[in-house]
């Protein structure tokens, strides 16, 4: 062998170095819980070389799970005449394919009229082309106008599932992986370089080499943590929607902000707004952040450029809708109609059962009988803005171009807090809207895991709030609460198996339910663990009751209402936690 | 370099076992179960189980109904009628131990599942409408739980070092099992567990245990007969013959080679296992005719040369050649003006033959029946047996002269190869009989990696046509792709570059093999497109299947040649 020929001294040195490396790694591993999770144990089985394939592998695994979830039923399966969200999306494919653009927003509102912004329509059109000509949809009548309504061809289902994954692969997955890679570099690596300069060069480089392996591992698992987020998977690939596209565009916005490319951030954010108006939930914080970074920091040129790019993107996206009409008046009418469809204020305060303020307080105060719809709209607007204002204020005060890494971390907290306020207090909220606050929350996993891999030794566990272990655990708790709040919907659609599997798999992978394995913090930690255990057990109790017991005849919705109440409590806690975190950033 | 890691979990479990002996038995057994389960291999398995559970209500083939019917046969009927019942066309055609296994499963079936008509004996066309989702769930769960047997057989081996962990996990997560067991529906995982434990027993030099496990697995599924010659020779040579003090004086000294005690022990173990397997049948008074009935069920010789979908072996290429010649002849017949050809061969007779054959059967999509070739000579079973035996003999002979574990695994793999490539009515599922032993071999030397990659990629892809529904299309591709990247990369990192291997490797062959493997993807996509568009109103339905079996057979053949070359002409590998 080649190695044996080299001098013995060198070999001994090398061995000493590897030992030291392992010692450093051990130091970190003992401190942080997330090195004891199953996903790490699994990754350790394989040689290091595999970690250089991480992007491909994570993408493929994420896709595999997505397709596996897709085997289940979808919203409105076998439920004529209106079916569900699957039929809505399929109908939009049919509609955009067969009608001229000017009729898109006018066509038959009784059967899932198009009520999403223009980019959704373009997206549907492109998917329709793919289905019609690439997958033989033409011969099978998948998208024939009107006659294809309620088509439940299993091949059509496979195709539609495929399109969700295709959208994910184009937008959400690259954006998420970009975030994982980018963020780790921008926060920890830059500090590392500074630290190595300050310290002795050799020990520093040894330490960074020891950490680089751990970092690679954490990239891998961070990627999976983001991409296997159960609530998004079950809504997009079980229930059937294209939220991944909107969230991916928001994620791209965040990525660009982290890179300090504000113009492209604006373009992506407008795109996400034009895909689904729901990303308005993020708008206040993004607006304030950009304002602070540009105008309030006296960067007038940047401010003008982002303003121009925002307006330009809107114009470019909506221009065809205006242009393909005979007269100008008709064009304006079409534009007006498209906006009317997108913001349906004549609907109720909330639909079904949502774990937000209105639905839960409705148990005690019957809002809808006391107030008129307009009054309620005003109330919800005021409450939402009130709840979102702390996040905006924090951004306004604390963000500055000088403190990059801090202000970027703050941005995530603020995005979470703001969108959560919308979820809790806004008008006409769906249970699916919880996906929006969960996006920044999931990204916080990455921030947290990277924080723990700092070069200047593991963080001391003294401060309760900054303990990576506790943060990690609470983040998992919020993920679980979000998933739990989706249970009534999933039960209704017969996605029991997928719901439980996704939840259990996610928690098993990242160590969700192992309570006392978390190290440090002493007594307080113990109390927190007891609180978490009790909350989890009420959740499980609620699920078990819902599965195996009929609610009393007087209160047919008892279990669902309980579900809403529990999740509402969790979300309020999440909002408070985010506030605290923002305060201490 | 191998990084030897001892099993820390096991030790800690043992130490707690000693120090806390005052604690109750419950606690001890908890620790034991924990040490049984607390391995990296188990974690990998659990992750795969999650994925498998998603597919519970996905596509399942007729094999699901086959096994459901066996459950009901063993539940409803007395032992006497198990091998006689024909209520359902999917009659019991596995050896008795598997029937007992089904018997146990049927008797632990929970009440709600029985109420779901899981165990009703009924005709095949009725049943699918009668049983519900509970039956499906129960049967799927039994497959997943029985796969725990595969884990158990691999567990101790996986703890020895990182390389063997890699080998074990690659077997446990093999896409072949994923496709065959958890989508298509069979119990291969558990059956291979038995077979693998016999291989591992050989490694540990526990020959009697190995013989026992192999005969048990034979009594579960007779497909392992393909590998029996290798076992026979190996056990004979390693356990019953001793050449150490051999000195030829007279012919009597030949007798001294034989270690009579071991021979008797071995024979006793094997025979008593078979005897025990058939004992219940003997007990209820089965006669010779009844055993003949069992044998006729196990070995249905009335089947044709190839399966409905051609497994990628020699006969697939042969059949394809015949198809092409047929098309050529029909074309020549159309083109009247090629007089010269007409003078050389008299086509008219051939064409009459073709038309006659086409009325009778259709080689590619026909049911299980005899296959006739239009132009090439017919293949009688004798030829396939002769070819198989010849190549198995070639594989087994070196084992007689040079008997060690590596050699044994090599010859096992080659035995599997020759029966797969030349056998009569080979199922595509039999590819697992080659892939699994080969996995034990591949970490030995880097040069084995290329044949291994060729074999496992083409073998796994050749299983794809089993799953033809659109919802499985991406799942099978993605799972296989992930597995291939995981293990091809890891094994190439771990497997040792022995004996200046780089110089002796034929680099061009390596590159060519990689190109072949990458080109599997376009093949899958092209055949997918063929399926989507159904050119000529489904007249060319066989085309995509033919594409699969032809392309894959190239890979399997090349892999066989590569391994044979190393096996026969590379001595340092087998020391």
C-alpha cells in the first residue's frame, strides 16, 4: 500500500490529528440533541464521499416521498357534483387551455371559476399543454371543455400528481436547497473566517475541518427537514394544491434578500403574490424590511429600482390580460373582473373550522349574528394589523444594513410572526393557510442547526432562550401543532394513513418525541418537557377520540372544535415565542 | 481501509444486564429487545418501512390474490385438500413450509379482517369485489412484519464493521424487494432472510447450521433449487472431505478422505429437515400419488420456455431475433420483386407456418402456454437443462479445488446466473437470486464493482414492467435511483483496490458499463412513451416489453461474462 511507505512520524501525526478531530466532533455531538436523531444515525452508516451527492439525494428522497403520498386519495374524490380542490385545479387547466385569455375570469363561476391571480392561470396553461400533448391527454379527454368535469381517470390523477412534483422540482426544492447551502455559508462560515484569523491558525483550521464533516451532515438533514415538512406535503400531495409554488417563490424572495439582491427579491415576491394572493400575509414585513434597507438607510437609487421592478413585474404579468381584448374598455373590465374574483369580500368571516381567533371565540361570542359583514371586515383588519405590528416594528428598529446576519435571522422571525397574525385574525382564513407561517418556521430549523455549529466551541446552555436544543424541540412542536390543526380536513378526505405516516416519519427522523434526551438547562427544561408532553397527549387523545368515538348528538362538531381550540392555543404560544425571540435577537 | 467498530450498544446492554440483575425479568427482556433493535441497520429499515407503508393501498398484482387464496385454503380446508383444491385458479404451488406459514398467518388474522372476507374461499373473479381495505392492509402488514426476519438474519453480520453494514443495508433496502414484496406483493424478504442466514452461517463456518437453513429455505420456496448444486459441492468439500493428509497409495486411501462422521451428521440434518417438513402429510396418510400431486404443483412442466413477460436472458434475445426474422420474412413476401431471395429460400412454406403459429399463440403477450418460434428452431427443455447444468458445473468445479467463503459466494452467484440465463420458464423475479449473493462479494475487490453495477441496475430495471400502473411509474424509478446512487457510490468508496487493481482494470469496459447504466433511463422513458401513446392501436404493445428485456439482457449477460472472467482467471481475488 502507498501509505505504509511514508515515514512513521507523519502517520503518527495524522493519527493524532484524526483523534483530535474526533474529540472536537464529540464535543459538539454531546452538546446538541440533533446529532442523536435517527437521520444522523442513518447518514453515519455511509461513507463520507456520499455527502458530496447530497443535493441530488435529498431531491430524490423528497420526490420519492412526495410521489408516495400522492398514492392516497385527493380532495373531493368521488364526491360529485362539485368534487374538491383537485377538480378545481384540473378545471383551471381545462379552462385556460380551451378558452381565450379574455374569458378566463368570466367563465362559469358556479363550477370552480378561476379565483387565483394571473400567474396561476399561466401555470395551469403550461401544465395543460404538457398534459395535452406530452401525456396523451388529448386522446383521453382529460381537458375537454365542460365534458371533462369530474374526470377521475387514475392516469389523470397520476398526471396531476406529477405536475405538483414538477412544480416543486422547478421552484420549491431548488429554493429550499439554496437556502440550506446559502444560509450556512452566510452565517457560520463568515464568522468562522473571522474567528480563524483571531485564533491560532492551526487549531482553527483543524477545528473547522472537524466541523466541516458535521456541517455536511447537517446540510443533508436540513435539506430533508425543509423538504419533508409534513403539513406542506399532505396539503400539496395529499389534498392537492400548488402551495409549493407560492411558498417556493417566497423562499426565493428570502434567499435573494439574504444575498442582498433586493431587486430580484421584489420580482420573486410579486410573482408569488401573482400566483396566490395569500402571500400577502408576508407583505407587511417584506415591505418594511425593504423600506428600512433602502429608503430609511438613504439608499435612494435602490429604493427607486425596487419600486420600478415591483411595478414592472405586475405590469408584465397582467399586460396580456389587458392586451388580448378588442377595446381598451373591455381590457380594463377584464382586469377589474380578475381582481374581483381574487378578493371575494362577500364571503363569510371563516369557512368550516379554523384554529384562528374568530372561529374559537365564536364559541362564546356569535360574531356573525352581532355584527354585519362590513363591521367584521373592519374588526379583523384592525386586529390583524395590531397583531402584525410588533413584527413590523421590530424590523423597523432592529434591521440595519450593518448587521447582516442578525437582521436576516430577524427577518425569518418577523415573517413567521406576521403571517401567523394574519392566520389568527384575518378575514376568510382557510385551515391550509397555516402553511404560510410554517415556511419561515421550518427555515428556522436551518438557522438553529447552523448556529450550533459555530467554530468557537459549542454554545453554553446557560441562557434558556438561545439554547439550540430547546429551540429545536419547540420548532418540532410547532410543526406538529400545524399538522395537528390539519387533521379535520385530512379525516374528511380519507387521508388518515398519509397523515399519521407523515407525522410519525418526520418526528422519528428528526427526533420529535424523545423528551428527556435533550441536554442542559436543568430544572426549567424538565418543566418544559412536562408541558410539552401534556400538550402532545391532549393532541393524541383528541385524535383517538375523533377516530374511535362518536361525539354526543347535541355537539356533533365537538372533536373538531376541540382540535381548533388546542391548535389555537399552540399558535398563540408560537406567536408569543416569536415575539420573545425577536426581542432578543 | 476498514474501520472496525465494535458494537458499543450491545456491550452497554450486556453490562446493564449484569449490574442490574436484581431488576425484574421484564426489564432484562426490554434491554434484550432493545439491543436487538438498536442498530443502524434497524433505523435504515424503519425508514424504508415508512415508505413501504405509504404504498399499502397502491397497486397490487394478482399475486396478492394468490396469497389471499392460500390463506383461505389453509384456514378453511383440512391438510389433505391443500394441494388438491381448485376453487380458485391460483392454487397452492409452494412447498409445505410456506403452506404452514400461511396457516399460521391465517390463524392469527384478527377478527375484523376475517369479517372483511379475507379468509373466504372463493373463485378468483368473485373475490376482488368481496374483500375490503382491511384485508389489503392486513396482508401488506404481514409482508412488512415478516421482513423483520430478513433484518434479523443480517443483524449480527451488520455489526461487525462498516463495510458489512453497507452490504447488509444494501440487501435490506434492495429495490428488488421493494418492488416485488411491497408493490407487486410477495414474501421474498422473509424467504431471503432464511437463505441469507445460511450464507452467513457459512461465513461463520457453522456448516450444519448452513445446511439446515438452506434446506429450510428450500422447503419454503423451491426456487432455491437453482443454487443447490453449489451448496452440495461446497458442503461436501468443506465439511465432509479432508485432503490435508491425503497421500495416494491405493484406492482405499480415497476412502480416508471422507470424514464419515461429518457426512452422516450433514445427511441427517438435511434429510430430517425435509422429513419434518413433509411429516404432517405423512401423518395424515398421504400416499405416493398424493406426493406426486404435490410435485406436479411445485414443478408445472407444462409451461413454456419463456414467461409472459420475457425475463432478460438468452431466450429473450432468441425470441426477439425470431420476431425480427418473422417481420423480415413477411416483408420479403410483400416485396415481390426480390426474386433472387425467393430462389434461395422458399419463403412460402415459412409464411404458412407463421400464419399457423399466429393463430395459435402470441409469444409476447400470451397466457402461460407453450411458445413456438416461427423461424428459428424450437427449444426443447432438454437443451435448457443441458446448458444450465454445463455452466453450473463450470461454476462449481473450482470450488472443489479451492474451497473458501469468497469462492463459495462466487460460485453461488454464477450458479444463479447460469440458471437465470439459460433456464426453462424463468421468472424475472429470479434475478434476486443472483443480486443478493453478489452483494456479499462486491466489497472484496473494486473490479467486481462493474459487473455488480451492471447486474443490479439491469436486473432491477427488468422488474419495472411488473408495475405498469402510472402511479407507480415515478416511485419505482426514484426508489431504484436513490438506492443505486447510495450504494454504487458507497461501495466504490469502500471496496478495496487490491493488487494494483487500477492497472489491471480494463478502463474502457468500465466507461462502457457506465454508459450502459445511464442509458437505462432513456429506455425506461421511451417505453413509457410507447405505453402512453399506444401506437397502432396497441398493436405494438409488446414493443416496450421487448425493449426492456432485450436491453436488460445485454446488461445481465455482460455482468455474467465479467464475473466469470474474474472467477476463472484472476487468482488473487479468491485466495
